[in-house]
C-alpha cells in the first residue's frame, strides 16, 4: 500500500510539472527565449538578455552601444509638417520608424497625448493618427513639441550633432532632444523616492560616466508565466549594475519596444511588446530614438 501511495503522489507531482511546463511553453510561444545571453549584434553594439525569477519574473533586453567603436549617429522622430488635427506628429510603431528612417536601432520615446486603450478594438492612436509628445522634443534642430511641460516638467536628453549625450543641460544650439518619464540615476546614485512596488513594462536610456557607453533597456511585463516587469527601483538598479552613471526612463507599458535592423534590412523586434494586453502587438507611439551604426 505504501508503494502504491508513493507512486500516486509521484505521478501527481510529475503531471503537475508537465502541466506547468506546458503552460510555460504556451505563454512563451513566439517570444524571446527566457534564457540569459550576450552577443555582439553589429559593430560596436552588444545585446544582452537579463533573466530573473526573484522576487518576480523579469526579462530585460539591453543594447550597449560603444561610441568609440563605430561613432553612432542619432535621430529623434521628426515632425510631420503636413499634419492636420490636434497633434504635431503621426503615430508609428517602433518597427515602422526603424524601416522608414533606415536606422539600425530603435527604441520607443516619450509618452504622448491623446491616448487611450479601452479594449483591443477601442484605442488611440492608430498608425497615422496625430499625437503630441508629453515633453520637450527636437529633431535635427527643429523644435516641435513642448507638450505638457508647463503642467508636469519632464527630464530631457539632449544629443548634439556630434553625438554627445547629456541630461537636463540644454546646449546653446539644440540639435536632438528627447524627454522621458523621470530620472532614474544621477551621478551614479538612485533617485530618491522611486516606486518600488508596481511592476510594468519599462524602457530607459543610460550613459556611463565618461559618455562612451550608452545603455538602451526594455523590460517586458504584464505577461504571466513569462515576465511581470520591473519597478522603477529595479530598473534603476539594473542600469546601475550595467554601468550607467545617469539614466532616464522613457514611456513604458504597452509602448516599450526595442527593434534592430536584421541582415535583410527588415525590423527585428528584440523584446515581447504588449499592447492592450496582447503579447507581441506593437503600439503606435509618438516619437522614438533611432541610432545609425556606421
């Protein structure tokens, strides 16, 4: 009887493990494998996948750009001069931005308005709808948005014509500028008061102390059995571990997307974006940061 009971318990445990594996594979289907990795994707650019299970599941995608290797050039999505309606730019997915402007790397940018997501069929914007970034924005010297700065000032990343990056210190001649949600690191230290409870998909950009290395980070989230996301504190700590000295979060949630140019010239999405709670669905957003790798 004892052997029979032990066998039954073992069988139940085995079936439970099989069920858990089946559920995990189902929820992971089509998404990047939850396996840590590090590889050189193109000259001067290294891709890393960071996987953690405690205190909750988190999959982060990191691109480290070495400015000394290939002297990258940057572009922020330019305005659409012919736009009509309440907005300054037409919404695009990050993949569409990469393809349209011929960059090798693209990440989603600032938050924007108007925006809503009531259901998978009732949302705004669709591709081509007019929107406005929340914060100050400039592209190749053309300043086209101050957004909600008067109501809720945002931190801003300024990128010079010579590809020098600096946070919150506008140069005399502004070339590219991209605002974000909040600062995460300043002078190598976490910003005080960052939320450490709410996990969500996140996007961020960081720079090391001497400006040589640029860190682009996207954390997947809102995907049970795959990746819950990260809190702002966890995002700041991850950037700090990577080597960032100053860092800023970008728009997160369903906007968080990281794309590179594949060998065939087509966009390759590195993360698992989630829009309207649909995994692998890209959200059309206002602006983006693109990188040309020579």
